[in-house]
């Protein structure tokens, strides 16, 4: 666990600032209400909660100092592979403020502007992905995955094949949420190995396909940053077996405007608005994971769906085959607004250029890292990201810790699992050539450090190296003063 020597004390815990009687604000006097009669005496506190007692200035300084400890996209380069930590334009916040007074329980007749935004966003996401119908409800990518798999399950059940098709196939390079989602939905998961080129092994896929398979979950480009060039054949084999093809949209940033999953043969798509469409990513949310489907699956979408009836927008609950509502209200509306603004600002050509720049940046950075001494196990033209390895004898974890000392958030480490000592790097389209070159030089400097420096880095961060096993087994999740 963290020791005293591992943590700097420039911003102590807010409880340690607490002094009896100090206040930043005086709450209004409690109304003259018999709370015991209203709520039940057994539900009332016998003493006040033990909250910190601090003045406003102390509170502001505390949280400001905490914010300065963070590495985020607004502070530094953030090459977290498969997460697409791209810049979030601040003008989107102005768009969200336009709807600040909206309440989710308003009558639809008084929220026509909001419903129009949602309706048009459904349409735009359908156009970008090649899907016929879209739901905006899911609250995150994994939630979108679960929604998509539930739609697939409902589809097979409607055809009398629900009990027969109990297997979901997942490549060995897939995101961990894929098998977890399929398992949570009640399916058995079978892994499909990658071939030597990093793509799905077609022979292994053929051997697993059959009337017992409900779906295949794929990411394209895959987690190695490689485009599945045999995707049309994969789709043909899948549909020939009566299964459906599911698209994990985590890597759509590489192909948006260039190629559409629907045209590749995918039946269901989930998107990550907090990756591809510049909704702020991380910090616990809120995310957004819309799901698009082909026409034959549209009846199973969650209710409600935003529809247009003449010149009026409405929420359609009359969908007897729907899987039901998967989230309170109608989705994370603020996230939807930001994505809507991004799409409208860029337009079709801007979205296409964004993807092109993401691919260009990734290939340029890949070549820079090779020149600095890093290995690239699948050394071919990549898409938006690539997987690299440090030189023999250097651990990926040490490279990551060294980068923290250099002021950079490290790339994704040890994933995908099929590459030993993997560093999965995604520069995104929003970084400049100079930033990529500075990062590559920092990476090269890290691997040229002596072994002792590497093994003890970082040195200047608020928290140094943790006992990660104990931190997972016995996490400190609350203040223990």
C-alpha cells in the first residue's frame, strides 16, 4: 500500500484541514417540520454527519491543488491506446449551457428542441455507421455492448432460436469488455485466435461457426491497430451460419467518414461518444454508448425511441418487441449535445479528414518510435493506433513509470494480451507534429536511462510506486482519520 514516503503533503486530505466551527457557508435554518412523523424516527440521525469543517478559501485551495496533480488531455499529451483521448473543444460546453434548464421529466411538447437534437443525432450516427436505426440511451461503451447483445438475444428468441444459439465468438485481441458483456448476457464465450498477421484466423473461425453461435463481436480496426482486411468474408461466413456480426465501436475514430461498419456486413454497432465524438473522457463519466442496428433488428431497440411525426418530435414507447428501457430517462443528454455539436461543426468532409489525420499521426509516431529503438511486432501500415514493445531486457511497466516522470501519461500497457510487454499507443488526430516528435524523444530518453533509474521511477509525482497487488486486494476507499 501507499507509505508516508510515497505521498507528498502539499495538499492534505480535506478532513485534516477541518477545525471545529469553521464554515464556508451557513445553511438556512431547518423548517419547522416534524421529521420524525414524516420520515420515521428510526430513519433520523442521532448526531450530525462527520463532515469536514473548513472555510471556503481552504476548500478552494484543496480542490485546486488536487486538480493540479492530474494528467489530462487539457494538460499534456495523452496517448492511451484504444481510448481515443482526443481534445474536447470548449465551444461544446456553450452548446450544453443552452439546455441547462431542461428537466428530464418535462412534457415532450415543451422540449422540442432537445428532441430534435436527439432525432438528428440518431440520424447522423446511423449515416456515419451505415445503420438503419439508433438508440441514444446507453450510458457508456460497455453499457452499449450489453444493449447490443440483448438486442441480438431478443432477435434470436423471436425466431425460435434463443435456446439453440448460446455461444458468442470473440477474438483473442478483443477488448476485455466483449467477453464480459457476452457472459453477463448469459452466453458462453469462445475465443478465436489471431493469425500471424494479427487479424482473425479464418480457419479457426470456420471451425467454431454453426447453429449454436449467436454472434461474433469484432473491433475493426482491431486492438492491434490493424484493419481486418477479410471482413467481408467474415461477415459472409457469419451470416451463412445464421449468426449476427457485432461491431465494437471503440476504434471508429480511424475510419469514420471513410468506411461504414454497416457496409462491411455488421448488424449491430455500439459507439463511444466519449472517444470518437469528443465528449470528455474519464473522471467517472458520464459517457455515452449509442447503439445502431440494421432494419431487421430495429423492433428490439430500447424504448423510448425519438421519432418525428410531421413537424413534431415525440418519444415512442409503442414497441412491443423492445428489450425495454436500459437507462433512466433517455441517455446522458449533455454527452449527446457535445457529440451533436462536433458532427455539425465538422460536417462530412471534416469527419473524414479527422480520421485521415488520426491514421497519419499513428503511422508517423510508429516510425519515430522505431527510430528510437522500440520494436513493432506487427510492422505494417496501421490505422489510428499501434502496438510497440521496449527493447529486450526493459519492462513495459518501467517505461510507463519513466514517462510519468517525464510529464507524459503513458500509453496503455500490457494490452492486448497476445503481445508480450505491449505498449498500445494512440496519438489521435488532434496532436501536432511537434508534440509527436517531443513524445518520441521522451520515449527514447526513457529506455536509455540506467536500470536503477528506471526501476525506481517516478520520482516527482504525488504518489510513487504502489504495491499494486495489495492496492487491488485491500484498497483504501475512504478516509480513515
